């Protein structure tokens, strides 16, 4: 098999694979991670707020997302939301959302459920005495969270948040169902065009492994530093 392995196909496709495919993957990962952490933090705070209706709503959302496959959620949002939007607005035609906004919103909403559990663990890891001290100074719940608890929780949970982001980076390959050109989609298009499936899929696997392994190694080093500081 190696005697028929054509490296020239890989070399000639590098500008397309990284200039378009990898840029799209990294952009989607970064935007979805930032949005997911923000929404996830709000969900974690809602679950710890003690407000019955808010607590049940946040818990139900997290459990629902964690019980569904991501690819199914992507399909739901892309195909059903336009019709739901048309129904709510009274429009006779489906509301056009677009493939990229659909993918971004889906990843943000879906990953928020996982980020929220990480942040909830981080918040609960902070000694309760700090919350009591903040309240003794006259801070309300949201001020206590924003000024005292969350900065420490983010530091403690940073390695786990980055690990979940690595998983998100891998999951972005699912956007192929919307015909978006991420790195995996770009490799697949080149493979189909040139009839070199082995070369392109092997190369894609090597790239994903190199990036994820390197990122995981850096996260482990960061985790040791955070543990020493703590």
C-alpha cells in the first residue's frame, strides 16, 4: 500500500486544507468555546442559585443536551428551527438561518451543558466560608459570584475547560452534515476529487492526532502548575 501512497496529493492540497479547512475549524472551535463557557457559567450559577424554577429549568436543559447525540441536535436546529421561526413570526416561508450560524449556535448551546457541569464543580470547590465572608460584606449572590467565586473557579477548572475544548475541536468535524468545509470536510473533498482516499484520510488523522496530543500535553503541564499554585 505504501508503494502507491501519493504524497504529492497532500502537498498540493496543503493551502486548501489549512488555509480554508483548518481556519474554519479553529474559528468555529474558538467561537463555540467562548460562547459555550459564557452560557455554561450562567447555567451553573442558575443551578446553584437555589431559585426553584430557575434551578429546574437549568437542570432540565443540561440533562437534555447531555442525553442527545450532537449530530442529531445539529440536524434539528438546521432543519426545524427555520420552520419554528416561521410559525412564531407568522411567515409563510421558513426563516433562513444559514449553515454556519446554525453550526455555531448548535455547538455553543450543546457544549454549554458540558461546560456548565465543569463550572458547577469549580464553584462548589471553593470553600463556603468565602461565600459567607462576601455576604457579610454586603454582597448579593451575583456580586459574590462575579467578584469572589468565579475568578477562583475559572482558575481551578481551566485545565478541564481546555480539555473539553479539545473535544469540541474534534466534534467540529460533524459540520460535514451541513456541507460546511472544515478541515475534515476539505480533506474529504480532495479525497473524492482526486480518488486518493487513503492518503487524505491518513493525513487528516495524523493532523488531528498531532494537534490534540500536543494540546493535551500542554493542558497536563498547566494542570500541574495550577495544582502547585493551589
